[in-house]
C-alpha cells in the first residue's frame, strides 16, 4: 500500500506528510525550551543572591549569532538549488551550512574550556573572587612551591626529583629503584585550590571508605616512596564463636597481648582453633599494607558482626519480654512495665569490658568500624577541598573527610600545611557583601572595606587598596556624568545612577583599565582615562592573563586566601551557582540540537545522490524539513544570546 502525500503535497493544505510531522515536533521543542526560558526568568527574578550580569564574553556569542543566521540563509539556498535541479550548487551551500555548524561548536568549545579553567571563590564574608589558580608542586623535602603555570610547576618538580636521586646515589643509599633513577618521582602539578595535610595516621571507615579517594592517597604515597601499613596486629570478629575460639576467659591486658601473639603465630602457620577462624572474622598482621580490597574484607566482617549483634539484641528483648509476661500474667498493659522498657543497646554494652572487648560469657562481638594505618614516612597528601567535611582549624589535629575518614596529625607529622588558595585575581564582586550590609542597615562601603581582602592578613594588600581607590574614583566620575546628562528629580535625587554591578564589582576589564592608566600615569579625572578601557572585542573568551603579562602590565594581582576563609570554591561550572547551571543546560542542549541537525544535513549532502537521481523532489522535501529544524535552532539562539550574554 502506497502512503499518499510523501512527495506531492495535498492540494487543499499545500503540505506533505513530513512537513506536518516536523511542525508537530517543533511544537514540542517550543514547549521544552519555553519551559527552560521561563525557569530562567523565574530564578533570576527571585534569586536571593546577586545574579551574574554581563558575565560571559560577548564576542564568541555575537560571532555565533551571525554564523547561525548565515547558515539559515545557506540552507535555504541549498533547498532552492535542489528545486532548480542544480546538484553542484546544493553541495556548495549545504557544505557551507555544515561548516557554520562546526564553527559554532568550535567557538562554544573555546568558551566552555575558558569557563572550566576559571577559578571562583566565595569567602566567608561573602566576597566573590575570580581568577586563574596557580599550580603547586611538592618537593622531595616535603616543602611546597607555587607557580603561575602548570608547565613551570612540572619542570620544578622534575628538577627537584632528579637532584634528590643524585644526592641519594652520592650518599651510597642506592636501592633497586634508585639505581634506575626511580627513587623520587615528580608528582603531577596540582592546582593551588587544594588542601595539603601531612598525617601520621589515617583512620579509614570500613563502611564508607570511598575507593577513588583511597586509591588517590595510595598513588600519592607511592610517588613519594611512602606507604600505609597497620601499626599492630588487628583482630576483627564477625561472630561470637570466632571470639570464643581465641579467648576462653577474661585476662589482664598483658596476658591478653601474649594470647593474641600466640594466635597470630598460629594464624601465620595455618593452625586454627576448633572453629575455622576467618570464615566470619579476620586477622590483620602488623605491617599489612593498605588496599581497598582489605577494606572490603573488613567491611564484610563488620556487617557479619552487626548482623550477629542484631540477632542477639532481638533474643535479649524476647527473653526479657517473656519474663515480664510471667511476672504480670493478667495485666494487659504489661508492655508498659518498667522491666519491659529497656534499652537493648545498653544490655549489649554491658557485655563488653572497659576497653570495648568481649567478656567471658558474652553473646556479642565488639565491632571495629575503622582501620588505622600509619604513614611511613609521613608525607604531604593533596586533598581536594570538596573531600573535607568541615574546614580544618589550626595547623594540627584532624581532617575529617566526607567518607568518615580521619587524617590524624602526630609528633612526626604537622597535620595541616600552609595550603592557601593561590590565584591571579581578575575580578572581585562585592555585591553580596553590600546586599548583606543593607539588610543589616549598615553602610555597604564600610562593610566592603572591612572585608578580609582589605585586612592586614592579605599579603598583597597595597595592590588591592590601590585598585579599590581608583575604582571608587571612576564610579564617582560616572555618577557625576549621569547627573550632568539626565539631571535630578523633584526630590533632588539623580534620575540615573550606576548599577550595583558597576558600583560593587571590579571586573577584569576594570583591572586592565586601571593597570593601563597606572602605566601611563593617567588618573580617572584626567582626559584619556576612559580611552584606556578594553573594548568589548578584547579578551575573546575572557581575561587574557598571558597577554597582559607580556605587555608588562601585571594587571591581575596575586592573592593567597587562607583555607579557613574559603566558604566555597569551584570552577565556572554548574556547581558554582544557579546561573551557570542554567547556562550549561541551555547552551548544552542547544549545542546537541546543532550537532543533531548538522548530522542530518550532512547525511543529505554525502549520502543522497542516489535519491536525487531517482526523485529530486523527494530529496528537496527532506532538505526543506531539515531546514525548518535548522531555522528553529537559529531562533533559539536568537533568544539565548541576549538573555545570557547581554542582560
């Protein structure tokens, strides 16, 4: 059966089947993007924090706008060429359309890369700082050095590793690894947004230990010729019969240690007790190296012991309730009697001695939920700030990770090392500080100048004071120009004032502007000051740190933020805030539509010559349908560009 109107349109509507289908599909797309745009507007209007404005580079977005508009024109020309039966012209125009799609995605990739490499920090006082993080490397003596680029850090690490190997050989301390030049390995440079902690011991949770984090610590330790091992013999029991097979009666600590030493010897020689030790329990000899597989084995024993204790607790409750029923046989409220309202956990704890070990006649086993390993020798570990459950205070103590792992300092390990978040700053946003000050009926400017960045703890304080002084002068000049141009109202208030973004945000353009003015000795109230400001086409994908350094401007001052001052840090990713979550969602979804449309149009270009020879009108209809989708993709971008880039 032949389906009608696949090629020839209906006479009454002028539509063929696929055109009706594409319009229905585009209607669903309108609802999809309409919902996303509506969500964006809602979140922006009701945002409880200063919404990012003019945060994206305009030039790539503007170029992409013209690229998509041009591609919409060329896809029409390609369709018209098929109508005129000009295959060669069709190839040219369709090829240009696909090339435009490729150029669009390349520019979008450049823009994404810049965002994923741009550091953002929110401090405890609500100051937002943006910039490019430095790179650090750990030297063979345990010290840390920071560099502007990853290449510089890598070269410094390799140079130090080579020197350490040569010094070891000169001392005659060669080992198999040292003889091969492999005693010290330069670790990968790390971004200076990490925490450095040198532990003496680490307590790993056997239940929640996160495998990638464990493996990362092991890799770092191996790079620096260190290792994690158990400090002593560890006995883990998952069933009371295992415990009974190793301890027959309560003993003193000394006697118990001697007994455990004997058990360890039997275990090593494969001599077991009556019950085969190891089915539900585990013995870990001293010096056992850390591995995630060992933690998994320990987890199984822990789960077995918890299941055994749960059964014991249930049995205790049942036995107690039977005794209560016997005592109050005719009382229907027997379950409210004091004897019935017991805490089974308390009864379980009563069967453990002061050290948490099982006593003679006990029905429960003591559960070991953590395994302790010592780091031999102690070396600094690089920890992502997102791993840490709460800020580490002070230079000693513990670092608690989100998987309940504890890194412990000791006499041979200082604990938290100097690990500031080091970066070259290209934007400072005080809008949130000003908002909080206004909510508390305080002067925003006073609150800003009391923030950490203007405190004595900032090692580069003079540079930031100078930038803020020039910025206030420039905003004062802007206020006066607006008054001169628009005047004041009847109450004497200016009709136009600088926006909060202008007033409280120092952008990367401002940093470059002020650096150029200082270089040329031009002040805000002098002629030519505004001419030094970067134009909108400068900084194609954002601030160019290398370019400014080449011109000896040093526009982006350095900053070292102490760990305890950082409330949140992230790259410009969906994690940073709602704005970037929506930005990546909308532009990413649109990019997928561009790729999908380009694949369909590419199919028409490269694999439809046979269809053109058989029925050119059918191919023209297909290209028309593909062109309608392409026009929709262009239309979505026409809305995306002003909403995200200009407003």
